[in-house]
């Protein structure tokens, strides 16, 4: 049995979309513990799909993706404040 979750962002500015996509794309190539990650940009939305063989792997990957997305957004906001 496979478990799946999809994260969809809404109405993000292009600078966020580009940075998030660039940061998450390399994660698609990893296939640790049977987890598959898909990252796509559709218009002004980012769609991240995580598929895992068990809930534990799904939760761990979800948490990692959310932390990475938060970090990218924090860095962009910090750069904008400083400049």
C-alpha cells in the first residue's frame, strides 16, 4: 500500500516560486526508503507530491519538505529586508 500527499501553494510571487522550485527539484532524484517526490510549477502555484510506502516515511519527507520551503522563504524575506 502506498501513501500520498500533495502540497499546493497559491498565488506565490515569481521570486518565491523560482527559488522553491530550484531548491526542491534535486530532491526528486533521491529515492530513499522508496519515497518519490515530484515538484512542479503550474502558473503561479507550486505543486509538491510525496508518495511513500509507509506513513512514517511520508511524515518524515513531508516534514523535511516543509522545513526546506520555510527556510527558502525566510532567506528571501531576510535578503529583501537587508537590501
